[in-house]
């Protein structure tokens, strides 16, 4: 079973996109999830609803609005031009931005649940032992919630690999730049090249399964 | 003549909406023809009482769906190959295919100063991105590439963004993300003029004609309303509507 | 020696605190009261775990007043929670090291070794909290809090979550500790027995107000409770014999162990008779 060079490019692009997005989401999502888990502010509900929106909205809707917002006439596009990075649609970084938005709830929700499960006591305990809030986070919260981090990372990664609607709307299907594996696969199907589609789909499935297996096989079983 | 046949329809099939013989047509329409299809179907329903359920999308996608049993009665394709393939594969009724519209290709920009009759911006590469429909699936995409070849213009891959359908191609151009796009004239033309932006209508000689064929699908072969719709498409009044949207007939 | 000063006057959701307290700079001060009396809230205020308008100072060091609030991790306190609250992902030793590593002037290795021996937790150090009994965990928690060399030790009903046997096991350790501590210990409890056995000073709270701030014996008596301590001389299955107030007393049917110290609680009844409970 041999894949074409285009296929490998698409797969590499997909892997890069998913890895980068997952990393960015860890950095952005962790403080957000922590705030949501701890705050008593009235903003908590609305913020949770906004975070959850990408789950509910059709991906093509998200892609459509991003296309407009990041375009030359949209607020996002005008901003990116003003700071000198040009326009994001049809670029790899445009996909990164779109994927970060699209996969945000898959990072934030598991983290928030894990943080909430810790409760108040370990945090109070740490405070009485001279640990500052930041110190407490890294020495107590993270060790007690690492399964949550794992779940969040895997879900965000897998979700980005499977992303299609948003990519199609915002990507423009440029080889080597935005033609990720899901789009490449779709092209095969549209062109009735089912043999090519099967080959690529098989590799994609095996790759995804192995990633998920490597992560889930190590998780501790619930007592 | 047309009024007489319309009268006959009305007499034969009863008043719109109240007839016991009111049928339903499941219609699959190529994305570029969606708006005229809605207008034509509305007129058809008013005249005959049959209701029409319209699904718009890429012709290639419809092909795959129909082959796998999708419940459509009639297909208004964006090309002439797909109906032919359907007939060959026994998913459509032989002899029922005919050209309902001839697609016109246009180079368009949402910016009303960008495109001139000489298509200078295209020739001189004065653009970041040119939007083109996927040639593997959309005849407008194929026609666009043929046009570029005829004009001997080479657009590098990284400046050419590909839309999944002609509708998406239009969106790329309409949002301004692609300064230029090869779209269907019907998408930017209404009542004899351009709806917005600037355009250059591509001469027919530069590409293979985009014949858009209609065909009766096997599933609809016993559906009287479906056959009636196909007849309706050939009516002069319908043809005039089609032309007003920027198609040839 | 600096004393702990607390001043709080506020109302919150049907509950208020209205008190001004100056607490001794040494020894065990018991904060006694029934549930809802405000004793735990008061303790948590001192720790900085609750945030409410109050003035809290240790000697000349103001921890909290109308303008400032020193967060809990900056207060020189040690805190023992009712449920020990050991970190489940760390061994007992690592739990103790957690605070010790972070405090400015923590115990030396020698001091810690002495404390470990005093509390009898040497054999437990390499275990994780899941493998410690309630009493063992509590002793580790006490060591963990003391390893920081706090200037005040705060204990929130440390024995309340333990069954009678475990409680009886720990009390001697606490009594031993009592002798060694040079810092004030604020001990929240609703058990008069613990007050009688451990406290040097008694503060009684009711509905957020202080209704007693003074000696233990008089305080308990004012509650209608009298305590005397007794020592068990000898015991067998039939009963025991105790030495109390300079006299010996046989208690048939009462089980005890020779050499134990008991607290006998006498609660007065309206008719003036004194039923005894052990």
C-alpha cells in the first residue's frame, strides 16, 4: 500500500497542525479552565457557554464566520493587517487560529472537570504550608489532575485531526499549506478515486488509533 | 402557447395546494443554479400545485449519493457528464437528459475597481489569491483552468485557492480573501446586470462549453410531478428566467 | 512572647461574629462550642482561609485589618484539618517535606527526627496517605504543620473524624506535644473531654459571640460541667480502681487500662444531683 507524495504531505501537515494546536490550547486553556473551576463570578456561566459554542455550531458555520471576520473587511483581518502579519485565510496559521477556536471546548472542559474534582481542601492545605497560588498549582493541582490533562490533550489533538468543515471553509485547499489529510481524502472521493481514498483513509485511521492507544493504554484504571 | 399549456396543467391537476393529485418532487440542484431553481420551482408550484423539495450542492457529491440510493427524483447538474454517467449506470432514465442551461464563466472581484474588460489584474498577477472551483468536481473549475491555459497565464499553486464548490469559490472572492475568482456568471448577475463588484465575462471560445444537463432519475421515473417539472424547464418563460440569471440556453 | 489578637464584627447570611479576643501567647487555648457557634470560622479567619472584615494580629505583626490582608501562605501558621488533608500523591515523608522546604525557618533534621519520634510516625514515613489509618494520618498532619516551625499552631477538631479507639490513641501524643510546644496552639473542639485533658485556657463561643474567656475548670463549671482527672490504678475484666482527688474509687463494670489517665465529667442537674460519666 503506497501513498502518493501528496498524501504524505497532507498527513505531515495534519500532524503539525494538530500538535501545534494542542500545545497552544494547553497554554491558553489551562488558565481558563482553572479560572472557571475556581471563580464565583457571575461571568462563569456565560463564559462556559461561549467556550462550549464550537461543539454546537456546525463547523462550516464557524469556518464561514471566520472567513469573513479574518478577511480584509472583517475586524480580525484588519487587526492582523495592522500588526503586519497580513491576512490569515488560506494560510497554515489561519488554520491554527481556526482550530484553536474549534477545539477549545475539548481542552477546557476535561481540564475544568479535573480541577473541580480536586476540591478546596488540598489547595487550603498547601496555602497553610507556605505555597503561593502558583506554587500550589504546579506542586499540588497538576499532579492530582494529570489524567485530566491527558484526556484534554488527546481530545484536542484527535478533534483537530478530524477537522474538515472549518478547514474547507478557511483553507482554500492549498497543497502543502492547508490541504490537510481530511481535505485530501475528500478530494479523492469527489474525484471518484476510491482506491486513493481507501489508502489514505486506512493510514489516517491506523495513525489515529495508534496515537489514542498509546495514550489510553497508560492511564490508570479507576479503583 | 405557454399560457395554453399552463391552463391545461391547471385544469388537469387542479388548483394549487388543494389538489388531491398534488405531487412532490425531490430535486437535487447544482450549487450555482440554486437561486434560479428556487424561482422556477416557485412558479412551477403556483402553476401546478406540485411541491418541490430542493437540495443544493456539488454535482460530484450528488453523484455519489445517488449511486448509493439517495432519494432524489430529478437532478439539475452543473455538467453534462454526470447525467450521462448516471444513465449509463442505470440510475437515470435513458433519453431524459437535456441541456437546461449553458454556464457562463466570469472573472470577478468583490472590489468594483479590480477587474477591467482586459482582465489586466489577472494577466499581470496583481493579486494574492485567485479562487477557482475544484476542477476534479466542478465543471466551472475545469473551465477556469482551460481559460487560463487559453490565455497562456500561469498562476502558481500557492496563489490559487480551491473552493470545494462554486458556491464556496464565490465566498472566497466575496469575502475579499481572494481578490479574484472564477465564478459562475449566474452568481453575480441579476436582471441583466452585475449585482456588485467588477467582472469580466469570459468568452465562450476560451473553454469547453459548460453544458448543464437535467435528467430524470430512476427513482422518479414513475413520478408524474417529476416529469412535469422537467417539461416545465423547457418552457419559454422558464428559459427567459434562466437567461436573466446570466446563463445561455 | 506575643499574644494573638482577634477582633471581628460582621454579619453574613444569618450568622455573625462579634468578638474581641486576646489569646495567651503560650499553651493550648481551646475554642469550644457547638456546631454553628463560629469556632471553625474563627480559626479559618486566623489562618486567612476565610476572608472577612476583621483585625488579626500576632503581637505587633498585623496580619489583617481594614486596609491589608496577608494571604494564608504568608502567615506564619501551621494548620491541622479535621480530615488530615494530606496530599494523596505524596508519601508521609514528602508531605512533611512539602512545608518544611518552603518555610523560611523550618525545623532542622535533628528537630524533625525528634518530632517524628515524639509522634511515633517513624515506620509510617514511606507510606502514602491511602495506606494510613485516620489516627496515623492525623499524626503525620501534625508533624507536617509543626515542621514549618509556625508561630501559632491551629487545629480544627483534629480528633472529630476518628473513632473512640483512635482518639484514645492520639490523645497521649497530643498531651506529650503539649509539654514540648513553645508556641500558642488554638484547638477547636466540641468535646469537653479534649478540653479537660488538653486545654490551658478556654474560650467558649455561641452564635458567633464569646461567652467565656478564662480558665478551663471555671469555664466548664460555668457550662454546668465539672471535670476531674483520675488515674487508673489497676483494672481487670470486672472493673477498675481509680485514684481521684486524692482518694481511691472502685468502679465495677467500668473497663480501663492500668496507668491510663481519665477525665471524669460531672454534669449538674437542676435537682442538684451529680451523675458521673467517664
